[in-house]
């Protein structure tokens, strides 16, 4: 009996949840993603702050579905969806489908602010988390040889734009390593001057339950014994 072809684009939480809940061996399934592994998004902030290695939050798709003979995996990018032909076009060829599931996630929304879009670092992928980590550590390396006081002051500011779960967790993680990790690694830098800033605008824009959640998250990140010593500034 010929099985219907299902194509799932995206191996994030939505794509994996769909595949794990669908009846086994009922469809001929093709999973397409630009990467060959699942990225565990809730812990991106720990990679960005050097608290976890990227491999700790990366899970190979072929290992996840090694017992599912009805699922094929292709690592490629989708270029076009041809609805009338029931076909998707990718970098490695065209694939027909009977049912198409699009679970590609979301992009960072800069709300039309071109300055932030140009200069800010995003946090939507493991690669972007690594970029944040490397950028911050490289700035500290540069700080050791910088003599310009204004430049030093600028490099000791970390501004988090966005006060959702990721922004709050990231702010708290930076504040924690400011107290316990960075002074040991960079002994010639005065980290009491390092500022971790969460703009008040983004807290104002959130709903009351979100603000309560943010306060609780910051409370968890900044343990009582150092909450006053390593704060996140809300400006």
C-alpha cells in the first residue's frame, strides 16, 4: 500500500513534537533542516555565557530517529514551495509531498530599529550563542591592552535588549559570571566596573505576569548571597 508523503521543514521543538506524536509507519516522512542536529533553545544563554559547551545542547537528528524507518532526514535549505505542484524546491533538489508541515521557527524581531539590527548580536541559534560568547571574551582580551579610558568603559557595558525569558536568563547569567568566573580568568580587569544592563523600556512593554516572571528569573539567577553584589541594572 502506497503511503502518503509528509514533509516536515524544521527540526526545532515544533517539528520534533509533531514527528514524535505522529503514528509510526503510517506515512513516508521527510524531515528537512539546515542543520543535522536539534538545538535546545532554552539553554542558548548558557552557551553565550560560557557555562555550557555547544555540544551539550546539540542532539543529532539521526540519533533521535534511529528507530524510525519511516523518517528520512536531509540537511538542506528550502528555496521555494510550489503549492499547486505539491513540491518543495531545495538546494539538493525537488521533493514532492502530500502533506507539508512548516515548523521553521521565528526570526529576531527588531521592530524596525535599524541601529539595533545593524549592531546587536542575536540569540536564536547555537552559532549565534557562540558568537556572543566569543565577542564578549574577545572584548575582555582587547581590554587588557587598551589604554583609552572611554574605550574601556564602553567595553565594560553589556546591554540586553529584550526582557523575555531569554533576555532575563542571559542578564542573570552574565551577572553571575561577573562575580564568580571572570575575575579568576582575567585577574587584571576590575569587573566591579562591568555593567549588565536591561533597559526599562522592555520591562515596561511586557505584561504584569511577564514582569513577575522576569523578577523571579532574576532572583533565581542572582542567588541571595550575591544578589546585591552582582546586580543587573534596569535603566
